């Protein structure tokens, strides 16, 4: 990490603990007021602020954690020293001075105090308040250090992407959800390793040239369970690893997808198909800010790439999934494709095309359940990821809300590894939580 990256991450963490807010959450935050008893860990691991620290650290590169822990330790040490200096300087010295003066010249001191009673009161308050401010700063520095240290132990979980992602808000009215047993979250481990699959996995990845696609390919290649990774792109790069077999396809050209299926099926059945393609903006398409921006061409483009393209891949690749073992077909979608979760409007064609993708996945999953009992078909939201697709829309986004492609890919593979046919047809986010349709 560069010094600039370190300082940016540090600032985003320390902003979570402003000194001024301490007196308020002395009363409202359990992690602050619960300071009695033998177990003081339970409250801090549930504390939203500590979990936001965990979210930021989970999204940062792995080497950031020890660096942030060191910075937090130094910060505690500095704020503690400054608090002690201020406390001694602001309280002890004036009191000592007043004591000496009252001994040496009591009348003069009394007259001076009585004739300037307003000013005297002002200075007494300032002298008493300043150490309190520094005390709050020191206490905040300690809280930040505790949050980082607890995260290091693995006890603190990152928050879901936004408050609305809490499980309770996912409760779908019963009349809209005839399958009450529908999964809410799925079992997943922290690292994206594919343990639930065969030990000689054959994987087909569409969109290997994209930001998330490249990161997925890196992880797939590094996974000992993967023996062949077919990497599809419009302009395939030369294979950088012996496991990688590049192939060409274009989503708007069904023949190219069919050819790819023919070529790949010649070597045997597949264990995993990931569709990591998608478009939000290009020369002909810009996300709409209002209904006035809606255009048939933009709609056609968004649907061709985000809905029809993955549907064609499903058509040609679902039949290639092995029938005798655990297999998964996963298409990258977006939370904004959720109709129920749409609270902002805008981005009409992108939202609509991703909602259509959810419907494609649901329909295919129902048919797949009849034809292949061990297969699972889902759509996945990768989080907001730092790629060319999101680049124009990252302004104002808190750093902890923007994932690296490597982090997102790791989480997506963890989610994929935790899937079972019971989850088929649904949409899940990078954290394994179900996204309402
Ligand atoms: N990044 C985010 O914050 C974010 C958030 C939510 C959801 N997602 C979803 O995650 C997926 C991957 O996004 P990303 O961020 O990795 O985007 P990206 O870096 O722009 O990659 C998009 C990929 O799609 C491919 N593609 C686009 N049009 C195609 C076509 N007509 N035929 C074949 N391939 C085509 C691109 O190929 P070329 O390299 O040839 O252009 C590229 O490989 C998308 O479905 C996106 O909607 C991303």
C-alpha cells in the first residue's frame, strides 16, 4: 500500500470515532456504556461502528490490517500522552498558582477574582473542559484500536452493504412469497475456496476480461480444486497459466456462444459456469437519471448484454453441467435489479435488464431442478466494486463501501461454494444474504 492509500484508509476509520460523539453514545451505545462484568467483548462485536471498521478492513488489501493495527496503537499512545499533558498542564498548574497566590497575597487574589467574576468563571470552565475534550479523543482512539484488534481475532463480522440489507427487511409478504422455506442467507466460509465441488473442477468463465472476471480467473487458477478454467472474452488474452483455456464469444451473437459450448463440451461435463459479463454504460448507453432519458436503443443494448446474453449462455451451458455431482451456474447481477429494494429510482434500463436477468435465472432454475437434481442456478450481486463499470459513479462513495475486485471475487466464490440446490433460482449478495426480487 502507498502512504496515500494508508492515510486514506486510516482517515476513513478514524472518522467513525469523532471525539464529540462520545458524550452522546455514553448513553446510547452499548459498547460504550457496558463497562461492567467479566465479558466486555459481547457488546463491542455487535457494535455497528466496530462492524463498519470491519467492513472497511475486509474491503482493503490484506496487508492493510497489520498497518492499521500499528497506526491505531500509535494513535492511542499519542492521544494518551497528550491527554495526560493537558490534564496536568490545565488543571494542576493553575490550581498550584492559585494556591501559591492565595498564600502569598490573599487579598490581591480575592479582589482580582471578585472584580472579574465573569472572566474567572469562563477560564475555570475552559480549563476544566479542555482535558475532557482530550479525554474523549483518547477514549475514541482506544475504541478504534479495540475494534481493529477484535476484527483481527475474527470475532467482528463486516456489516451487510447497507442498513436495508438486514435480514428482517427481507421479509417478503406471505402472499407474494408462496415458498416460505426460501433461503435467507447461505452458509459460507471466509475465503473463496471451492471445497464443495469435485477435486478436478472444470469451470467456464464468461467475461474473463472484465474487472471482476479477471479477479475471479486469478482465484480459480490458484484453487487446487480447479483443473481447467475456460476463460471467455470478446478478445481473449493468451493463456497466462496452464489451467487456462481461452475462448472467444460475443453475447449478442448466439452462434459464438453455441460454438463455445460445443468446443468445451468435447472435453467433458462442467462443474461451474460463471457469467461475469454486463454493461452499465458505454458509447451508446448512459444510466438514466429521469424517465425523460429513456431511449429504445439504450434499453435494447442493456437488455441484449445484461439479460438476453446470460439467457443464451444458460441455454447452451446449463445442459453441460455434470449430473452426478454438485454443480453451479452463477450469473453476476446487481442489487439495483431488485424491484422491492428500489428506493431511489433512475438507471431504468440497467435496473430493468437486471430484474429480467433474475427472472431468467428463476425460470431456468425451475426447469433445471427437473432435469439435473444436483445443479444450482443463481444470480449474484458482487457489491460495489472498483472496476471500469462503476468508475464514473464512485464519487462520494465511502471508501469502505467500494470493494476491490479481488475481495469481491473471493466473496463470490465463497457464496458459490456454500450453495445447494435449495437456493436455486434466487439472488444473493457477496455476503451470502438473499436479495429480494
Ligand atoms: N462493478 C460494480 O460495482 C458492479 C456492481 C453491481 C453489479 N456488477 C455486475 O458485475 C458484472 C461484472 O461487472 P464488472 O464490474 O467486472 O464490469 P467490467 O469490468 O466492465 O466487465 C464487463 C465484462 O462484460 C463483458 N462484456 C460486455 N459486453 C459484452 C458483450 N456484448 N459480449 C461479451 N462480453 C461482453 C466485457 O468484455 P470486454 O472486456 O470485451 O468489454 C467485460 O469482460 C456485471 O454484470 C455488472 O452488472 C458490477
